């Protein structure tokens, strides 16, 4: 990562000011809104210890080790997925124990190795340890390590959109594939919302890209404020966003989308010194057997979005199944 880009990213984070964010209750059908003073769309609080793939398949991927154990393997159910034939579906598990961390091999065909030594059952981890999983090598980084801060910034740059600080398209696709697989396996509801800013090109043409960028940042803040902690929000195109809503069927997703649409429509955007109203259109598709893959689910949500545009914009449409 170029040093200039990393420095600019640090400066942008440190210059952030607090903003007011409207958030929704955790129940997607609950229409109660609460306004809280928040520090705005900053990067997450300092992460706990983590493992980072430093060699082999899925180079650069990382998994944070918090209160819950981290499963590493080839299965989509894993917390850190390494999609290579040398990796077992459930290869190893890492967890926090007291002030330290431990690792256990789960009977992998290619036994997990710690610093080139086979793990006999389980072992303690120390900062900088290297874990071999199939043909990939992971590095364990403790919470207090200076290197953890560096990897945190690199992780943010790799997974987040620089303008809005929502997830970027690449990371959204990776996470969406994982969530869709889980929802299908456990037969749980899941819905995808694709959000597009109405008539955004004239905003850029008339007021300039700086004003256009501010519109996108403001709308991203509303998306972030309305989404629950388990939802996945991303900027996937120029003025296009995606929200993957876990445990939400089409009815709950529609209620959520309507609240978001109304919140954007109620905002006043000052462009070129003039107060303006901006609206969004939203297309929704619920996970179903005929759209059990991400590409099919996104195509269905796109079709609903196009219908919302054709019907006059500033509306929510659902693709039936």
C-alpha cells in the first residue's frame, strides 16, 4: 500500500467531526427511531487480536478473535474461509482463554502447524506466531502489538470505500456469499436491498463532484444509521448502495426500506448555497431457492430497482418469487 495513501487515510480519520445519526430499533418491524450523538462513520474501535493470511490462497484476509471462537476452514460456515483444496472444511479453531489465545487442530487432513511444528491437540499462541493451514500461512497478531494497528489500517483500506467508509463492493461480495450460504443452510430469511440515488448525474453536472460526494456521504450516513449491527451495508457503484438484511423477509425489508427512503427524502441538502431535496429508489429481493446464489439475488433486486425507477422514482419495489 503506497505510503501517501496510508497517510491520507490516517489524516482523514483524525479530522472527522461528530454527527447526529438516527438509528432504528433492533427489531426490523419496530418503527421507533432514536437520535443519538455518535462520533460519525469512523473506523471501528481498536480490534482484538487477529490472524492474517500472509501467504497462499486468500492473501490479506483476516479474522478478529473476540469473545467467540474463530473457525478456520474451507466451508462457507467458517469465520475465515480459505477456499483451497489443501484446507479441510473445518481445519482449526482459535479462541481467547484468559489473557492469552489458543489454537486447536480439528482433525484436518493436512494437520495444522504452528511455527512449522504439528499441533498435537491444542497449543498456546504468541504474538507473531505463524500458523500453516493447508498451503496457506496465517500470522497471529496480539491485541497489544504495534503491527496490529498497521494491519488494521490496511484492512480498512482494503475492505472499505474511501469516500463513504461503508464496505466496498469486493468485500460486500465476499461477505454476501458467506451470509447467503448460511441462510440457505439454516433456512433463515435474508433480503437484499439495492439503493440508487435518483437523478444523481444532474447533481454532479450542476453543482460539481465535491457537492456530489457530500450527497453520497450524507446518504451513506443515513444507511449506516438505519442498519442494524448484523446488517451488511456497502457502496457497490457510483451512486449505488447495497444492504443485506439478515433475519428479514420481504415484508420486514420493505418496512426498513420505506423508513430509509423517507429519511433521505426528509433531509435538506445544501448544494451551491441552495437547499435541495434528494431522493432514492430501492429494489428488494428475498432469498429463495430459485435465487440461492448471490448473482441471482442481486439480479432480482436490480430488476425491482429498475421498476422503481420506471414507476417514477422515490419508491420501494419488491421482486416477487
